[in-house]
C-alpha cells in the first residue's frame, strides 16, 4: 500500500492490518489509533505510543469510529474545566464541588459531581441537603451541573441548557502562520467587556459581567484575547489548567464576534491563537462548551477539528 491508496485523512482514527517480520508466531497483526502521517504510515495508539509502518508491510487501513470516552476521562476534563472557571467561593460536600460567583453564570454557581477521595459523588438526601444549605448561606439557589454518567438527575428536578463539550488534540490543528494579530491581556479591558456583555451586538439587555469571575482561575493561567483596535472586532477567553492525571488543557470560552464582521473567519482566528497561547503554556489538548442548539458555534469548532467528548445539563428542584 502507498500513500496515494485512498488512506483516511490525517487525524482520523484508523485500524491498520500489517505483516509482522519473520519469526513471529502469527504473520499479521492489527493496530488501532490516530493517523498522524501517511508516508510512512504513522499511528498513535490510545496509550500514546507512536508506530510507523513501512508501505510494503501494510495489508489494509480503514477508518473506524471515535474511541469511546471513559467515565474517568469525563471526570478529568470536567475537573480541569472547573479550575478554568472556578467562581469565587468553593466547597466540597460528599464528592460534589460547590461553586459560587455572585450569581454570575451557571458554571460559576453550580455544584458538579467530581468525586471525593474515592472518586465517587453521592446523590443522597444528605448530600442534597448539604448542598442546599451551602448555597443558602451564599444567598444563591441550588443548581446542579450534571455531566454525562457522573450523576443522574434527582427525581422531580427540572433540567435545562443541554451543553456539548468538544475536545481536540492541539497537535491536530493547523494553526495560522505569520505574525499574530490577536493580543492577549491578563485582564479584560472595557472594550473586551462590552463586546462580551452584548455578545457582539446580539443582546441589548445583558447582565454586567463580573470581572472577578472572568479572571478567576485555579492552579492555572487565564488570558483575554482581542482582535482589532481600538474596539475589538472579536474576543475570547483562554484558561490553561491541569486535569487529574497530568493532562494540560486550554479551555476556550467567551468567544464573540461583532455582528457586522461575522463570516470572515475572525472567530476561527481568535480560537486558533488561543490554542497557540495555550500550547505555549504546555497545554496539549483543548475543550469548548457549546449549547447543543448553537449550530453556528458547533460548525466553527468542528471545522477547527474539535469532536464531541460528552455533554452536560443543569438541574434544579
């Protein structure tokens, strides 16, 4: 097989059947992993090993579906994301991480089941009572954030805001070349806050952003991206944190493009530069959180190479 034999695209998950050298008990074997290159054919397996196979040894190579996401991987990514948007106060109750941020954003004011010392969060009457008491002390209503498989919806509770979490290996993203046009600051300025507050012009009535919530990060670094002077045409927020197990993630949030400047690639450019910013801070993977019905945003991130990792929703009594 040669590089022009109709191989799947780079980045696709593939299964490769190839011939083993003389002396092995079986003549053929298979390997499953991500296709990194075609000349020679190179695959990265699920445990991180990189294998290159000579063309004359390849019998077949075909695309396969994405590797199933393990529950532990969902918990690890959510832990990194919780550190990337931690709110202003936090506490633990029976494996639930409780966050409060003056009521600004659901993410900063909800309890998420990331597990206690044994890795499991309890959904008991006692746990729910403890969560309710903590939020009452903060002057906030009870909200649970429920990622797939980490905890069920309590009986009788309502749910809303179904959100998809997409992820990508930054090595698989083609980043723009040349001098960067996107600038980064440690805190958002007035122009950034205005674009974010009004979602680029889509909302005339929007809550005033709480700067302390936006700049908060736990055991990581946050940067605010802006494209255009003096008033930004496109913005974004990037937060680099480390998941349990050591994987470094950069989370992309607050992406907005001014209404009169959309469909010109500005959002993609800001996102790509945030990936580069994160990579310079040793992030190897990136995630975004997108409302399930936001087709425009989903198309943007999927074009960059992001794929669905899991979903979450909010629940309240």
